[in-house]
């Protein structure tokens, strides 16, 4: 039986340090196929709640981005894939929040495999880039049912 693990971060009080969060959302087919572990879309709902909590302490210059699994990932091969699926960035104000929420909830569960490493690597590359200040508060969050198709390789990455 698959279990859905969820990590929620409580937004810290606003501070002078810039804040940058990357959220990797598992959109693998296993979450919705029978028996499925994500009914009725709890991973997406948790994603929306996470942003709602985090945005209360965000200010100009902070960033928050969602990345989804790649629907083009094939069966496990010699190495891990490096691609990611679509990305969406929430609006900075309340304008457009309904459209953003709809876009988030409309993300299909269409990734045939579950690989964590590409998402972590992509987020790490962004958060360590010169565009993000070295003193910034940085967070990477993975929302998943916890079952990787390449367990040891994903854990090593």
C-alpha cells in the first residue's frame, strides 16, 4: 500500500534576508492510477496551501516556483534523466491568483516514472546560481508519495 507523505513548512516571520523556494510536485501516473495514492488531488492542494503559507512572509525580490515531473521520462535506464516537466510561478499579488490556482490544479498526472533527482538538481542549480544572493534563505520541497522508480540512484543524488 502506498502512503502519501507530506511536508508542510510554516512560514517564518518576514526578515531582511531574501527568500527563495522551489517546490517539486510529483505528477507521476502512480498517484492517480488505481489504487492511487492521491485522491482527490491532495498533492496539488498541499502545493497550493504551501504557497499560501509562504507568500505571507515574502517580499519584493523573493521567489517561489513549482516544477513538475516530465511526462517524457522513460523506463529506468543506465542513468537518471535530467529533464523536468513544466514550471509555473505564482503571481506576486492577488491579481491572477485564481488563474494560477486553476493552472496548478490542472497539471496532469502524466509522468510515467517517479524520479526525484532531476527535480532536486534543477532546484539546486537555480538556488545556487549567481542570480540568487548567497545569504538568501533557500528551500527545496518535494511533494510526493515517496516511491521512486530508482530508489538507490535517487537517494544517492
